[in-house]
């Protein structure tokens, strides 16, 4: 999240990270819609949610697919 510049005060960051980790544990390659749905209970007053969703997508891209390939963003 830091490299994607999606945190400012950091108040929401722990909840978003835990939620994203739980999602990626269940679904290593979620769709953007699934990421938005999973994070919908986390409120951020500082940033837009696009960068947060993109950070989760970037983390998912580092998880090897079924063929063992990684597709970094
Ligand atoms: S970064 Fe401040 S509430 Fe999310």
C-alpha cells in the first residue's frame, strides 16, 4: 500500500491489510469487483479507493497462478 501511495493518515490501513490478506488467502486472484466487495466494510476518509484496490491487485499478481507463474503489475 505504501508503494501505491494509498495511505495518508494510516488509520484505516491495518483493517484494509487484514481484510485484503484474508481475501487473498481465500481467493488468490480475485476480480476487482470481489476486492471492492471484500473491502466494503473498511472506510478510508483520506484517499479514494482506486489506489487501495490497485494495491490489492498488485499483491494478488505476486501470487503464483495454477501454473506457478507470477504476473507482477
Ligand atoms: S489513510 Fe486515512 S483513513 Fe485511510
